[in-house]
C-alpha cells in the first residue's frame, strides 16, 4: 500500500487543485457573455491552469516510482488538502457581480494552490534554468489579476457589472414568483367558482 504522505499524494492533490482553478476560470468566462474581452481574460487564466496541469503531469511522468514514493513536506500536504475545500459550484453561486468574480479569483490565486505548485517545481525540477522559467510563469500568471483593474476597470466599475449566472438566478426567482402568483390567482378563481 502507498504511504499517503508522499509525492504521489502531493501530485494528486496539486492536480486536483489546478483542475478546480481551470474549471473556475472557464465558468467565469461563461458568465461574461456581454463582455468578450473579460470573457477572453478568464479563458486565458483557465488556459494557464491547463498549462500548469500539463507541466505537473509531465514532471510526474519523468519521475521514478522511487522518487514519487519519497516522503514529502507535511506542511505542503496540509496546504494542498486545504485547496480541496474550494468548491467551484458553491463559489459561483455566490458570485453576483464582476467584482465578486475578481475577488474570488484573487483569493484563489493567493491561496495555497500556487505555493504547492511552486514547491513541487522547486523540489523536483533538476535544471536551474527550467525552475526559474516555471517560477517566472507563475508570477506572470498571478500578475495578470494584479493588472486587472488597470486593464478593465476598478472595484466601483466592477460592482456595477452583473454577471450572467446571477441574472439567470434573478430571472428564475422572478419566474417562480410569477408562477406562484398565477397559481394563487388560478386557485382562488377555481375556489370561487360556483
Ligand atoms: Fe495554477
């Protein structure tokens, strides 16, 4: 049986976290229908996560079973497990405006997800040049969000942009109310019939 505290486990957890990131950014892109440039921005963030997945998979494939069975840093395993608590569905349900989307994206990018990724690259990529390149890529990825306000607009502007999923929720709510009112009227008309 595999020891749970090894690089095997850390890779599994890191890949799961990166997949969550990729799904989240793709889902954000789908909520920005009327804003093609912002939708494209989230798509690019998702593509970066997809690259992180490929790089982790490539690295894992290049390692021996012996290397992957080595015990890893327990604090990194803890961090990687913490990322698993992030729920794409729950997070999306709470997003109403572009500012909510930006803040949640910011939280995800400042979470342990990138610390774990960088740790794996630092610990297991042997070539110094390659390690530096991968670290620079992560910084570049995070910087895109830092520059979001400059590129698109500040918090005040973002708060006024209501995203599609929340418009859908609002429409659904209105339809339920209309349904209830119509149902109520129809029922009372039926009851009042002689
Ligand atoms: Fe990532």
